[in-house]
C-alpha cells in the first residue's frame, strides 16, 4: 500500500498540471492573444489535445464577420455567421493535432475568436508484437471526454496613413515669366528688324539710270528742249510716302544738275561750231552796209 502511494505521488509530480486524464480532450489556440493591422492577413493555430493520442476529431471555430474575413485552412465555412468547420477522420496519434487557419483583418476593432471541439477519439494504434511473437492487441479507439473550449482576444490596429507624395520640384513661376519675357522681347526685336528691312531696301534701292537723249548738232543754232515728263517716266517713284505722308528726298536734284550741265555744254558746243557761220554772215552784213554807205563801189 505504501508503494502504491509512492508511485502515485511520483506520477503527480511528473505529469504537468495542464494535462488531462486518459480519454479526456480539449481545444486550444497557439497564442493567448493576437495583434494585427487592418487589411493584413494572419494565421491562427487551432489545436485538439488528448494525452492518449488524437485520432478522428471535429472542431468549429467562430469569429466576428464584421472584423475578420476567413481565407483558408478549414474543411468548410459559413461566412454569414462567422463559422469555420474542421473535420479530421484519421488523426496523427500525437498528444495534439494542429490546424492552421488564415484570416484577413477587415477593419480596426477589438474582437475575439473561439474554438469548440465537437468530438475527439483516441488514435487507432496497431497491435503490439513482442519478441517471442506474442501479439498484444491495442486498445480500440474510444471517444474522448471534451473538457473545455478555447478563446483568444484579437486587437486589430488601424493601418498607418499613407505617406504624402512628394511634390515634384517645379521651377519658380518668376523664372518662367522672365524666360517668357526674354523670349517675347527677342521675338519682338526679330520682328522689328524684319519689318525695317523692306523700308531700308526701298530707300537705298538703286534708281534706274537716266540715259539722256543724243543731241544732234544742226548746222544752224537750234534750241534743245528737254521734256520734263521724261524724268518722271524714267523714275515714276519720285515721291515715296513715309509715315508722315511727306515726300522722300531722292537724288534727282543731282541728276537734274547733270542734265543742265550737259545742256549748257551742248549749247556752247553749238555756238562754237556755228562761229564761222556767224562770222560769214557778219561779213556779209558789213559788206552790205558798206555798199549802202559807199554806192560808188559798184562803179
């Protein structure tokens, strides 16, 4: 009796307090609480634990559909009521069976998640064969006694505000206005020069050369008349209206002076060529006067 009491005391020290008695099972989460950021996905570990080995089992995980959205990991789900169903027909024979679910945090809030073990069976271990060939049949699977459910709080934090976009560096408007002003002034200068070129061309344009008519020297003295209209016809653009509608000065005065000089020279040349005829007529006139004064010369 004393030996039995001693063995019981030793087993009480070696077995952890969270372990259950044989054929007892319970649900648990991998963490006591969860902290996530809205819009992010996260994983939740859900366990069925049994000291005799976990065989076939079934669980239901509940969540708030207003805060969380189920993504994957279960055998089925009911999104409207916030339920995920887990069914395992074999188990793994270990003291715990883990299922990994994935959720997405929809909005910032404080919520919780819970798990309920619907049923759990012990694992169907094979028979044990001893060295001498003796077969020791294993205990058949038995339904475990579910002792408790599990729950864990979840804190969903609001997502950080997006960083403000850096504004593109743009040149100061003043510089742009100065550049535009310089460009406009340059264009105005170019336009001004372009507009002034035709006026200079009209002022400096070479005048059509005036060719004086050939003066024929007759045997007798004749008056040479120069038609004024010939000057106008040779150069019809004598007057060029300017900005004040005043006649533009030209070089016709110089041309007119040349014509006058040529006319004077021509007149002198005619007189010089006609000097002999003048002398002859003068002699005839003198002889005629002498004859009139001295009628005896006819005798």
